[in-house]
């Protein structure tokens, strides 16, 4: 780069020197020309350039005649046009005219003579300016033009010189450093989602309660209801006036079109969470649903939403959605969207999936065409609400809000974005939350946006599904890969296998190691392009490849029908993550198996695994319990408390104000640099 700069600077200096020499030569040539003209006594004539002697005589005669005419009479003499042309010559800026020979005067000729005389005077004045005071003519041999100053906003035209063509004038801007550019980026206004003052907005009323209890359920006593709930995986209900659980789809009050779709897709009867949650939501209540993984939570909030949307007036041209479903991951958003589309066509509804990592223009076009239902991730939804000054979509018509994997949505990373979207939605909306795990800390935060909610819990609270057989192996780091190959030899022929790792780097390394040993597999993590992520999920679900290595981005909501084995290659670092990872198998009544590898150095994570095994009723291996006991004793010997990781409650290292400001500034610069490099 430096050598190229030096070549360019040398080329510019040489070009400048040549231009200066050329200008000096032109000045000298002009001076020589002017001296030659001063030596010449002969003036330039309009009539005849060949015969110099005749011109001189005519000039002398013309001057003499003109002087005599001026002395005799001051009035202008009349001259007439005849068949002969008047000879005209210009010498020293004076016009010479010969008197006419014909005495007969024609009025038209006289008029034309006056006109021609005026023209001659004007020509004579112009000629005087050219000749100058001394009456000498100037011969122009070369025109010197001033070099035009280049407009810095426009491009620079280069000659066909290789060095110049490689050069860009942008490189000369010394003051344009990353600090100055970042300062401009920092001062640039960013579009932000403004809070809505709901007191100043008129919202039309809408209907929430659609549920009509059938006589068969109305006859049930409270004891019978409690007995039925106990049979249905021990359903627990907290809250007042919760409806009784339904036993069939017909009792839930769905339409015939929805029943046809349910029958077509093989949904024979409601699962426990569906049987209790659908009547509660259909009656217009806010709800928190906690159920095991693979329990059918998606359908539990989709069916009431269709009834809710169909009851309201059709969308106008600039209206936003009526129902919004928010999820923490793009893959889960796509999965819910595909499930939603099954019912939208027969019901004549429109749904749009809005998520990051893909082109925003197509999603904007779909939203502008209108959609009653939006499935989204929070970040891209905020972009849509702020795009084009809020003209793409809005939340004025939204009356039904779903937060899937709600405990993750209220984690430290998502909570500010989720709250900004919720603040734009009318206060009397119906809000529904679902998750397989819901720590008490997250629940307290979530209840702030709910109005007298009902909490429905199916099975244990935040426990691994009973259909999953759990195995934990305490193993050295170097032996983990061989153990994984052993498990693949046993299980891979019978179905799909999902291997979880902690970091993106680990996923790529394990992916390469398996390929070297002739195991065709897929890799999925957050650092991949969204198109690759979508195609990887599709190939894994469709059985194109039955082995996938993934980070926790695939731990929530992913539903693969033939998944029989989950391997936690790296031990999960908190309890909820373990529950969701193991919950990828053993879904919808099918059986599954999970293996978790714990190294002797991971004693601090062993406590969460022990807790999960105990709560789900599985046997705890002795070497795992010993590893946990050794860790707790070691911590107590050091005088430190043992804290189990749960509920994403980690706050991170505490900075003082100055350190925190520096770290935040560094993060912003890093984020900006990454954004710029991605654009380039």
C-alpha cells in the first residue's frame, strides 16, 4: 500500500512539472509573437490580403477624401447604392467609402444605404477594439485555459496510467480515521420505537370471551374435575374462575374448518396442556402455561387466536396485525409460522414471519399487503415498527399477544426489546405466555404485564419429560469423542441424533472431526448465515441427514419427528438449558434417550444435572453425585457459598462507573466496525 502511494505521488509531481514547463513555453511564444507584430507596419485588411501596395494607396486616398468632406460640410453626405458595389476597407479602425457614380436616387436604395452604413459603423467599432489604441492587430496562436478546480463531491477522471488507475483520491483524506467516522456514526440519529400515549388514542372495543361450556362439562363436579386433572399428568391451576378442561376438540368450540385440518394432520384429541389452556384462553383470560417439552403448547395458543381474529372486522389498508406471536429464536419462529399456515388458508387469514438475518424488503412487502397474524423475533419486529416512519406496520389493531418460551423472552437480553413492543400495544389486550421452564424470578417479571392471570402447570414445574430416558457419563475430555462414536454406532441407524455443544467454535471442530471419520452430519449455530441455518434445519427435519451438531440455538422449540437421541457433548451451564436440550426428544408421546457428558473439571455444573435427574425421578449415578459432593465441600472449605445456575440470573462482573463506560464504548465501536465490514 505504501509503495503504491509513493508511485502515485511521484507520478503526480512529474505531471505537475510537465504542465508548468508547457505553460512557460506558451508564454514565451506569445511574447515573441507580439514583438513580431509591433515590427510590422502593415495592418490587416478585410478586402484583399494579397495586394499590399494597392491597399496602402486606397487607405491614403480614403483618408484624404474623408478629411475634405468633413471640412466642407458637417452634415452626413448621401450615398446611393447602384449596380456597382461600394468598396470598403478597414484600416486602423477607420472605414473607407467611395462616393456613388449614379445620381438617380431610389427611396428603397437610400434606405438600404442607411442601414448598411450603420452596419459598417458597428463593424468599425468592433475592429477598433481588436486592433487597439496603436492600431496594431493581434494574432492568436494558442488559447490558454485556466485549470478548473475539481469538485470534491465528484469522481476523479484518470488518464490511462496504471498507477493512477490504482489510486483513489479517498486515500488522501488524512482526517478520516476510524475515531472520526465513529464520532459521526455516534451522533447520527437512530430510529427508535417511541412509546405510545394510550390515553390520547381511541381504541374500538373488542370481544375476548368466546367460550361456551358444553352441558357435558357443566355437569362435572369439582371433585370430578380434580380427579380428571390428576389423571391428565397432574394438571395444576392457580387463579380464580378457571374453566374446566375439555376432553375432545368439539368441546373446545372450534369451527368445522379447523376440525377438518386437525383431523387431516392427525391431531386426534387435545393434550393435557391443550385441554386446559384452550378453554382458559377462549374465555378471554391472561395466562401462563408451563408444560413439558413436546406437550403441544403451539396449538394451545394458535386455536384460540384464530377464533379471536375472525371475530374482529377485516383489516383496512394501513392496519397492523391483530395477533402477534414473539419467539426468542428464528428457527422457532419459522416452525410456529409453518404450523400456523396449515390453518390460515381454509380460514382465509394471512400470516407473515418476521425475523432477522434475511432480506427486510420482502418482509416489508408482505406486511404492506396486510396480515392478521405476525410471528416474529423482537429485534426485527422493532425494525418493522420504526421503518418508513411507522408506515410499514403498527400495533393499533393488536389485541392478542403470545410470548413463546416466555422465560427466555424475559431474560436480560430480550426483556428491554419485548417491553418496548408491549408498550406500543393497547393496555386491554389479551396476553398469553408459554414455556417448559419458568423460574420464579422470571415469573415475577412477567406478571407485571398480565391482568389477573391464570397459571396452568402440567406435570412438574421445569422438569424433563418422563418419556426421555436420561443417562449421565462422567468422562475425561479426551475420551468424549470416542464415546460419541460409540453412541452413534448404536442409535444412528434407528433415527436422528442431535449433539449439543457449548460454543460455535466447538460445533465447527466437532463437525470436521466427524466428517473426517465418514459420518455425514450438519452444523447449526448463531454465527451461520440465516439461509444456511434454514436449509440445515430443513435437511435435518426431512431426514436428508440424520446427524446434527448444534449450540443452544436449537435447544428451544425445535421439533423433529424421528429424533431418538440427544447428546450433551458439552455439559449445559444451567438447569433450564438442560431441560430444553433433553426435551428435543421424547415428544408427543414418543420415547427418547439423552446422554450428558460431564468432565471432572465441571463439578460446578453437576448440581444442575443432579437436580434435573431427581425432579424427573431418574436414577442419579454415584460418580456424578460424588463429583457434586466433592465440589460443594471444596467450595465450603474455601469459605464460599454454592449457588446453582438457574433462571438466567447472572449479572456479570460489577464495574465501577468509569470502567463500565469504557467497556460500553469499546462494545459500541466493535459492533459498529462489524456492521461496516459486513456492509463492505
